[in-house]
């Protein structure tokens, strides 16, 4: 990030991390080219999480409805002597 922001020169970052300056330059270039992909994936995951929460809420509502129906049917079957 320091290289991308221009905080430190590439050769200084390379020396501090004991790597070749060309490697730092390659990483800097790749990050600059692909930074959009990182945020796209993050947004996609966020959208999936929202969809999952909606799906869970719908399933919880349906489960509640089924439980109420089951309890009602159980009560009515006891009233009618059907077990």
C-alpha cells in the first residue's frame, strides 16, 4: 500500500522487506489494475448476505405458520377423539 500511495519509494520498500524492487513494482501494478475486482467481490458477498437474510426470514415465517397449523390440527383431532 505504501508503494501504491507513494508514501515510500519502491526501492526502500523492497530493501525493508528483503525482496527485489521489481517484485514490489509488479505487485503495485497488479493491485492498481485489480482493485475494482476486490470491491466487486465484496459487494457481491454483501448482496448474497442480504438475500440469505431475506430467505431465512421467509422460512422462519413459514415455519411459524406450519407450527400454528400443526398445533391447531392437533387440538381439533383431540376434540374429535382422533389421535
